[in-house]
């Protein structure tokens, strides 16, 4: 046996962080904005949608089963990178932060790098901003203090097999899983995203969701009974594929989560009825201080979203799909819910 005289290189360990998971248009932005009210958090919005993110080096479902060590190494790299960087998709910093200079906060300078026109100008003198993610500039705040913050990673549509690995191997990581009625999720998704796609983009999205469902039936025979075989999946149109992905991914994550204390379910419609009560629970789950200042900031945020000021209350927004969604898609939502362990969450009627 040959023993090297050089010690192995140690990969830095990420600090504390939490995951926010759920379908797009299901309230993940709302949870992220609630957590962003804390001075202790560094919130990263959708790093998985940044092409250069280490997220895209995560192994496939079969590779995770075959080589858990590879997944552990790749996940550690992704989390360490993401929690120590800022990114082009991040939301505006509106609450005081332990790592942001007070003057930068007051002047709004902390938001400059994610404002496209200002960022283009800054790129001329700050090459780091030419990338989609960057270390915190000194004139915004302290990089060392940023590294001590609690990272919050919002990842839409995070595959159930990745969440399984996190729950099984990362017991210190709170997994906040938000689920919206499929009717509400379909309506919001159509109005904000799917309706604006070109034919080529719709086909690409359809193939993406069909592919996820095909992986699901390969990983677990139970889902073949629910979803059908590959030939059936190949006949799903875009909205059908999206709806059945809603069923698979949320039900799988919820069922897995019942075995782990770091799993925390948030039902969107219940959050809309009592946002401050749920905010306190979310802060407790993440080990964050819930102060009067934090609550005041969250309460003010219930009257707006990242898209602008709301014309309705959060409870009205949660139920508005019933008047807007076509009867065809309402029937699809009910079909997807039928027989699901999630159906009782809306047992007082649709939605």
C-alpha cells in the first residue's frame, strides 16, 4: 500500500441553506420574497435557469442511483457556488441585509447589477459582471459576510429524484415544498408563460415534460400505472404533460417528505388565507429570527408580487382561476387530482 505524503484536497463545505421547491407559478416567488425579508438570508432566484450554473452538471436519475458520491460532489459544488454568488435572475434586495452596506441599501446600489441597462454599463469597467453570476462587488457589501448568510435556493420544477437525494442525505437542509391546486397552476402558467411561446418553443417544452414523465415510469413502476406507458405519454399535448408532471412531481415529493423532519409542506391556498401565520412557520423551519420588522416587511409584500402591485387580495388571487380557466382545462385538473393523496387538500370543492 502506498500512502501519499500530501493530504487530500478538501472541498469547501457550503454554509447553511434552504431549498424552496415547487412548480413554476405555484407561489415559489412568494415564499422566496418572504424569506428575503430576513437580514440573515441570501436569496437566489432560479439559478437552474442560468446556463452556466453548476446545476447543469448534476447527474441524471440513473447516475444518482449508480454513483451517490458523484451526486454528493456535484451538489456540494452547486450549492457552494450559488450561495456565494449573486445572479442575473435574482430579485431586488428590498430589506436590510447583514452583508450589504447600509448606504448601498439606501441608494439602491445593491440592485444595480441585475438591472440590464445599468449592468451593461458596469460591464465596461467590471468584467466579472459579464458573467450571469458574480461575487458581490465591494461597493455593494461584504463577500465574507455574504458567505455567512443563510442561502435560500428557489428551484422551480426540481425533479423528485433530486429532492429524494437531498432529503435522504442532507438532513440539515430545510426543504420548503409549495403546492398550488393544478387549476390555479395551469391558469397562471398559461397567462404568464405558455401562451407566449412560439410553436417551436411549445414543442420543446412538450418534449421536456414528456421526457420527465418517461423517466418517472422507468424509476418507479407505480407511476407507470398512473401515467401510462411511453406510447401514451408521447400523445400528451403540452398542457396535459404539464398537468401530469404536476401530479407526479408534487405527489412524489410529498410522499417522500413524510419520512423526513426537514420536509415542510406549504399549500398555496392556505398560505393565501393566512400569510403571516405561514411566514412564521417557514421562518421556524429555517431557523431564522422572526422579528416585528420582518413581519412588517412581509405584510407589506402581501399587496404586491414580483410582477407589480396586486389588484386583488392574495386569497382572491388564489381562487381567480375558477373564473378564468376553460372548462376543458378545469376537467383536466380534476382528472389529474383524481386518486391523488393531494386531493383532500382541496376537499371543500374545486380549489
